[in-house]
């Protein structure tokens, strides 16, 4: 009589999507924030999984959300009213802690290291900083810090909503968030730059990144402060900014069938700051100029400086993907705590999508990965792809 060997069940798309969560002790975080267990069936871990899945596979209603918890493996049934109550009542900072610990997990450190090797012409990480406005589809109540039942203000649809301020590593195929703050939509994003900079500095594999940001962060004092701290950056500068040109390293014309372009590489003193920077000015065939201000040394050729700055578009792609394919602007909650809870769960979901698609490459990037997660959740990975 032959010996029967039990076959190991292959992993499903859903199990692979959540697999990175094992790197974080969610129950320890729950205890730290005094989040009690609602019932044995509705613990913090399941609540997180439901909210994260909702972030990348949004429901039109809480009833639809509840129905999905009965259909999709890896989730335990949760009534819509229970989800709403828990999301509004549980401290959103617990999810922020989980998000940050996830970003610092050994798995993501390793993944970023693998991506680093793919960009063989650049030996340093590139970090982009930017912000985008999140429009609200329903009113959000802002309670008093002293009295939870007292409503200080309501943010209504049609107002400026909320501001998502974000720093992200953009030097590979994937885009990893590194720091996030949420501010009122009326607040200008440059006020958050220093906070995001501090978030980046705690990553062990980002000891000397190159920072890229657009004109929204135009601040001469900030430029001087970054230089004083020996932090390299590249930023667009107005072509007519007031400067003193101290030296010209390169001034060339590039002529081909498209026309003639001009490239200048200069040492300048910026306005009245008394600080010296490198400025690269590129004039296209139509005479339009782009000026790049940087602290990078001449070891980086002008074309390399421009190419590094171009990586900043990756954070714009990240924002576009969040708005088009996730639940980042449409919430079930009507309290500020609940909205922030859902936003950070959605950001965790985005990180898990990137993790999933890097482990199981798909043509079509993040959109195709999200489509696969939505439509083939219960499907074995043996038949997937």
C-alpha cells in the first residue's frame, strides 16, 4: 500500500497580497494604543485587512463592503455598521504606526536594495517630495480635542478638502512612500517639507539621498539650509531669478535635425543669500528655458542632473494611481479620525500592491496588479499570470 503525500495548498492572490503584513505585529500595536478586541471575530487584524482591501477595491456602500467580507478569502465577515463604528472610534495613529513599521520592514529594505541595482548609472537614492489635494465626496466633522462630542468645524465637499504631503523613493521601477502628513487643504505644502525630510532621515538605507522637488517648494532659505546640512537637492528655478554668475563651466549648442538647443552649466550666487550654487540652464529649440538649481558637484554631468530631476515625475504617477485606482478620495467615514484611518489603510494597500507586483511582475504595472487583486483574489497563484 503506497504512502499518501499531502500536497501543500498553493498561495492565493489574496494571501500573497497580505503576506507582508506578517512583518508587523498589529496586535502589539493595538495593545499599545489600547485598542480592545470587539469580539473574537472582529479583532484589529481583521479590521485592518478589511480597511486595506477596501482601499484598493472600493465599495459603493457599507452593505457592499460587508458582502465582500463573505466572498473574499483572508477576510472574516464584518457588518458595515461594525466597520463604520470601529473605523471612527479606533485611534488612526495606530494605523500610522503600522504603516511606518511596514516601510521599515526587512522585506522592503531588501526590495529597495534590489531596485537600487537596476539603475546602474546612479549610485545614490533619489527622494521626491510633493503634495496633492484630496477632494472630499462627503462632509467630514472635525471634533474638539477636549470634547469629542463638540464639533469645531465641518469640511464640506467643494471646499479645498485635505492635502496629502508625501516623500517617496523614486529611483527604481517601484515608488515607495517614505513619509506622509495630512493637512487642511488650505495649508500650503511647503510648511510640511521639514517634517517629511525628518521622516526620510530615519531610513538606514537612505544615508545620502538626492532630493528633488518642484517650484512649489521654492524657498531660498530652505536651499541654504539644505546646503549647510550637506543635503544634495535639485529644484527648478525661475529662469529669470536674480543671480550673480560667478563662473561658466560649460556653454554649448546642440544642433540636430530638430533644431538648436543651448546648455549652460554655471556657478552662481543666489540673490542676496550670499550662498553659491550650481545652475544648469537648458534652452529648447523654441527658446523656452528650464533652469535647475542644485548642490550636486561637477561629478554629475549636466545631462545626469536633468535626468535625476526627471525621476520626480514618479511621485506624480504615484498620486495619479492613488486617485484613479484606490479609495484615497472617497471615504465611508464622516469623522476626521475615521477618514485618516481609511487614508492610511489605503496607503498601506498601495504599498502592498507594489510589494505584490514586484514579486509577481505583471505587464501594466500598478493598474494591472490592482485589477488582478480585485478579480482573482481567491485564485491560486499556480494558475495566475
